[in-house]
C-alpha cells in the first residue's frame, strides 16, 4: 500500500491507496472474523474460554501500545534518510510480521470437531430464509436487554473515539504544538496515547 513512486500523480496515489485499502479491509475481515470466532469455539468451558479470550485481547493491546512508537522511529534521521523511506521500510517490516504471526493461529489453533455437535442448524440455500428469520428474532430479543445494549454502545463509542484520537493526536501534537517538528515533539505523543489505549 505504501510502496508508491515519489513521482506518481496525486490522482494515482488516491486510487492506489483506496483500492489497496479496500482489499486490505476485505482481507482483514476474512482473517479477523474467523480468528475471533475460533477463540469461542476452542473450548466449551466458560472459564477457560474467558481466560483464552483475555489472553488474546492482552496480546492485541500490547500490539496497539507498540504502534505509536513507529511515529518515533519513522521520522528519526539517524534511522532513515527521509520519512518516505521510513514509512516504506516500516510498512514492509510490519507487513512481514503480520503475515508470520497471522499464519500461526491457522497452524497451531485447533477448534472443536463440529461434525458430531448436536443441535446445530443446517446451513445451506434451502434453510437460508429460516436461518435469517431466526437470526433477526435473536437480534430483536438481544436488543431488549438494556444493560447489554448500553455495553455495546459504550464499546462502539470507546473504540471509535480511540481511533479518532489516535489518528489525529499525532498530527495535533506534532504540527500544532511543535510546528511540525518530530524532533522537538520527541516521544510526548506516544506517552500521551498510552493511557488512552489502556
């Protein structure tokens, strides 16, 4: 996504990033949805499942705490000649790490054998309408649980609020407070974002 020719036109850059961003988001959905779902299917024991998902979430939070430090490494003139070179290099390093760590769950995580599970709905084209009807009925039933809906709303607002702050926080601190100087800003914006992630 970030390996763009320096002489490319702005129109080309917009289309290049937009198309690759769409492909990335589709691919990430295809990866992340089964990964999270697999965690719930790995055990039928409630306490073990809770510990498993807590560990998974902890690993994700550690990754999110590392990401802001890339904003220190990329503009560092002792590490890279230009910020463009820093972005391209770090994008490749992070991409390779994501591929390596992304393949590990597929190789080592085993779910429950679902072939002998009882009470499961058959999923095919003939049962599609009845399954969607049951799904919608379940959504209506769950939406009547006010504490759960409040929790969903709070989670939605916190997650999306963090995404906005994380994206704009760097630019506000570097370009507004320190007149665009990454060197003067130092690590202040990373330290400021860590409590938001926790």
